[in-house]
C-alpha cells in the first residue's frame, strides 16, 4: 500500500451501481431474497461504496449519527451533539465581536473549532483504526460537511510518514461562518472562517500527532467566490506565531474592563513559559483566570501533581493589576516544619539560636504583589492557625517579635490533596479551608485533556531542541500513537521529561522513536495497535506484526433491517454469489451487477476471501 496521502485536482468517478439491475440479477440467483429485499439490502450499499473508495465513506460516517428525540439527545457515535440555528450562532458571534473585539472573538472561535476537530479525529482513530492516512484525513472533510459547517473540496494533500511532514490545500464552499459574518458586517478585508480553521488544525494535528497549522488565504468574507485554506506542518510556516497566538492562553485571559490598559501590560511570557492547550478543561480554566485576575480574591488551584498549577498561578499574577510587583512562590512541602513559620512570617534578631539578624518573611517580601503557597495541605496545624490570622487581618507577626506588620499580599494556594477530606480527618483546619476556597479552579490531569497532547508535544519538542542545540525533526507514527494513548501519571511534567529525554538521546536530525521516549519503566498500553504498510497490525512500541490477528472488518454501526443487519445481508449476498460462481470474483461481480473492483473492496471489508 502507498502510505503517502495524495490526490490530484481532478479525478474520475466510477459508474454508480444500479439497484434495479442488482435486484434483477440476484433475486433469482441467490434464492433466499426476492428482488425487493435485495434492493433494500443494497440501497445503503449503493450510496456508501463507489468504486474503490477507502472507508470511512460518507455513508460509514453518516451511520454514526443517531437521533434520540425522546430524551433530547443527538449522538455522533459516543459524542453528544446539538442542532443549532445558524442565526443563533451568528448572534453569538456578533455579541462576542462587539463585546470583546474581533481579535479575542477570533481566538475564542478558533479554540472552539480546534476542540471540535480534535474530537472528530479521536472518533476516526477509535472507530476506523485500520484506515489508510488518505481515508482518515478525508474523513475529517466528510465529518465537517455532515455537521453542516462547510463543503470541503480537496485540491491536493501530502503526508510523508518518514518525516511526519504534511501539506494540504482545500477549497471551502457554503461556509456558514461566512454567511453569518457577511450578514452582520458585510464584505471586509480579512478572512472570517475562524472556527473552521481551528477545526482543520485540531483535526489534522490530532490525527497525525504533530502540530499542523491551517491558514485561510482566500475567503468569501473578503469578496471571493469561495474560501481557500492551506495547511502545513508548523515548522514550515515562517511566521507561525501569528497563527498560534489564537491557540494560546494569553489571548483568552487578557485584561478585562477595569484592568490596566494594553500599554501597561507586562511583557508576554517567553515561549518556553507559554501556557499551551486547547481542551475544553484548559479553556475553562483560562476563562476563570480571566474573571478573577482583576480582583484581590484568594484563589485555590486543585489537581494532581504536575498539571501546571504554578504555571497558572504565575499567569494569574502576570495579568493582574499587581503584575509589576513581586511574585513569590513557596513550596510548603519543601520547608521543614520547624522553619515554615519563620519562612512565611519572618524572624526577629535573637528569636532563636543562630538568628543573628532580623529577616522579613515571604508575606513581607510579596507586599503589594502575589504569594503562591504550593502544597498548602502539608502545613502544620500551628502554621495553619497563623496563616488564617494573616489572611483575616492582613498583618503578620515575626517569630520572636512583639508588633504586627501590615501587609498587602494576594494569596494564591495550590494542593494535590483533597482538602475537604483532610478537614473531615482533622488534618486541616476547616476555617482556613473556607478562607482559602474563595475562588477554586480545578486543573484536570492530562489523561482527561488529551486534546492538549499534540500541542504540548510540538511545544516541548521545539523548546528542548533549542535549549540543548539538537535537531530533532518530529515523531514517528509509533511514538505519536504511544504518546497519545499513554496515561501520564506524572501529567504535563512527565510529558515534558519524556520529550526532553528523547531529544537528548535521539540521533541528530532523526525522528523521535518509542524507545527514545519510554526508557525508565513506563507502562504502555499493549492494546494500542497501528497498521504497517504491509497491512499487518503492529503494537505501538513494536515493529513486528501481531500474529494471527486480522484487522477488524468494519467499525460502522449497522442499521437494522428486519431481523438481520444491513451488514449481515450484504455479507450473505456476497458469499452466495461467490459460492455459485466457484470463487470467481469477476463472475460473481457480473451476477451482482457491479464491477470486480467494487466487489473486491466489499468482500475485503467484510473479511470474505475468495
């Protein structure tokens, strides 16, 4: 099989199957079904399999859409969907543009589109794991059309599994975003299909496991007759930062009304410090950050170790009115219990042996700014009491001191333990918990926000390649599959370490392999399979095929026809024709009224051998 994804600008469409001819040809020959039954059985057959088209086809994908009006649910396989009036979407778009400005609104829609594209890519990877790269990529265009957003026409696309390089060009027709944007604002000078660009970026990036950025170069909102988009691997764009800023947190947690003006904002974070993500959980946390940043409210970050709590705390400080004041971080678990009070509240000279000079604590050093208390659940009961008093009164008393010192410090806390459970067990003060829990923000583990993994992979690869002066070019498909399906008990910190390790270990200028990444006893999912070019199934971390394990024949959900499924009837028709013709594909195809390639494809899909 050719593993590269290619298509010319024009192609010939094979002749479609005549249901009447199939019914007449098979009604007498197969005996069991009359002509009408055969026609019913083959009706979906005709629509879904034309020529040698690889699945998932339009009909395959359409069979994944289910309506359950009795309980108010619509499903695309296992993902819940909604039908939304385009006028309602247009109204929401206008509200966001008018209230936030075009740049922030564009960022919101781009990120929403990215999440939708990533979800659809996960659906294709899960239900058609054996699909060729060409078919898997084209499934995204069909899903996009099925969801009513746009009709996609492929101009050309190329994917090289040896280098993980991608390039594609598409034409979009009937874009719903253009319809609503033109209705509200008329023809303008910039493209307006923000959500669709985000969708394409999210779909292809998730499908191939590396960051692929799409850019709209022609748009109906600019007066053109159609839209044209180009997608390329991120490193192939010269100015990709302009596109990527719509997928970064800063554009979504920028200052709100009443916060400092743009000229007063701090310098944006360095690329190595940037917050990267596109999942709905990450997006929700960023919006909560935006809401609380202009206030002085205490914020409590919760989540497992390694999910990025300190990164979020630093970002919160950088977009708050206190951004030009100190940001002081304290790891409460790293300070001995006997020293925690002096570290937090300071010490007077002579307070204890060795205290030769007075020393301010972290609260005083963060005066006017922000104090970040990481792993606050490890504080001793005595330290908790003093911290509670400081939060209530806004003053500290140094160890060995006799006077109170007023401090204006915003407190941000973080913990990876369940503080409510700690309160019930008597290990944490309930009054301090309620003082800290003013504005809680929960950061889910990375295994629950896998939409972020492709972006993080690309971000860390570029960062550590620059840091260590290495020239890693990307990831192999086996490495991509392993990283996308790994559970990450260490969360983002573990992913960061895996990629840094691989960048150092891998030969200069090569792709990162599974054995470069997982070298210290990590447990990989043995059930994750990939398809080799020879058609055999192989494990994600192995180049060998799994013996005696054929690829699944079909991953579609069959429609019910009488007591049997459409798939069963289709299989029965093919088997009977082959039996009567002695296994001769050409003769069986003539009996069924279809071409030999069409029958060969359908037989192969159903696992039937001649």
